[in-house]
């Protein structure tokens, strides 16, 4: 701020002998550019995409170019709202509108350095400068957790919006069922896969973002339990409403669960997976497997996983001829009645 103030005073002194003049400094308001988030395509999917993002919370600081200049917090967690109105062929935002309340408007100061962070769907713990240090998250909300950072140098003129490219900090999981039965399987046989759940994964935890883009998830404070697991619904077949209670998966197809779920990343050594897999002939269940297994999975942030359940009807029933028995020659004589 000192450098700008000196510039104003110098211009005013040169004009002192003339009529009173109003001196202005060309300061551009700080704005925020179209945000980009990796796309997601599933119908019942809690992921936020570039075109569905409707807002985020901004944190920001500025520092003068003098060595001893303090770091000043200018955005202590300000809500920015808007939307992307156009994306290019690669999914990058090319147009959009983002605004925040007038009382929080800040201005570029030439040669100052700026640091910005943007958060969606987390409780923030800030560092000494007011920037995010850790993000607390509750997976029961199933809200996509996004985070981005950006830096900039102040501009005397020619405004340029701060551009955020958001990262997904969570893992995303879905289930698929793969029918591995032979091609000649009778189409009257179908699978019905329902009641898919997992437990033993984190429910609440905090993520350290002080070294972003590297971030570290802490040990979950709570986890999904066997009594209250994370549900994935059922396997969806073509032409069936996604919220229908149970559906059939036909022969030789791979279908996915009707819910993708967001999980706290971590190296989990005891994840319990359950599902009810019924084999039907027509509309009648002829076999049921209550799948219940404990597995080890290493879930990384920003990664989407597909857990595949497989089923096979087994060997088809076949027939063979051993022989046709010979006639037994019976020598008993009968005299017809005359």
C-alpha cells in the first residue's frame, strides 16, 4: 500500500498551482474466473462437474514487495456464487459468471503478491495468515469435496480474473456386476443384485492441505459400521428406473450400481462388502448368494473405483445316452380267449 500512496501524493503536488483537480488511481477489482472440475457422467452421482459447480468459498492474502511487508488477509472465507455457461470440447470453462458481495471487493495492488484458495464442502481450519491449513469432512453428507489454489501478482491495469482448477480430494466408488456365464445361457435365467453395502471405511476425517497440491488425509475419527454401512443400492438394468428397489441383470451383461458414493481416501485393511445376489429362473429365485467378504483396498483422492462382483450360472445341464436296453425275451405263453 505504501508505494501506491506515494504515487498519489506525487501527482497531487505537481497539480498544486493549477485549479483543483481530482486525482484517481486505476485500480481493478479482483474477480474470479470460470472454475474447472473434472467431469463425471453418472446419473445418480454426487460428483460436482465444471457445469454443475454453483459456488465456493475463497480465502486470500496479499503481501507488498518490501522484505518486511506483512501478509494481509483480504479474503477470510468469502462466498463466491455463479455458474459456468459454456465449456469447450475438452470440458474447460470458456464462459461463466462469478460474483461475491460488494463489501468484500478487493483491488489489485501493483507488484504485490497474492495467494488464493477455494474450498467447496468442507469445514476449514486456517493457518496464521488465514489460509486453509486443514479441511474437515463428513462423508455422511455425500457432498463432493473440492479444493484449488492460485497465485498472482498485482496489476496496475488490465484486469485478469483469478483462475481456479479444482481437484476432487475424495475417492469415488461404484459397484458393477459382471455376468460371466456362457453365451448359450438360457435367457430365462437372470441375476438380481441388491442390498450392496460396505463398512470399515472412514466417515469423518481431516485433510492437511498446507503443501497442496500434495495433501494428506488423517486417520478417520469415525468409520461406517456394520450396523450403519454405506449403501450403494442395487444393480441397474437398461430401461429400469434408477430408484427402483430391485432389478434383474440379464445374461452376459455388465451393469453398475445405481449410486456412486464418495469415500474418504485411505489404505483400508478391513473393508466389509456385502450384497445379495439372486439367480432367477423367470420370476422365481432358484439360488441366492449372500455375499459377505472383507477386503483390503487403497483408495486415493481424485480416483474413481469400480468394484466388480461376478457371477456365473455354472455348467449347463447336459444329457447323454448310455444305451437302449434290449428287449427281454419272455417265453410265457398266453392263449387268447376264444
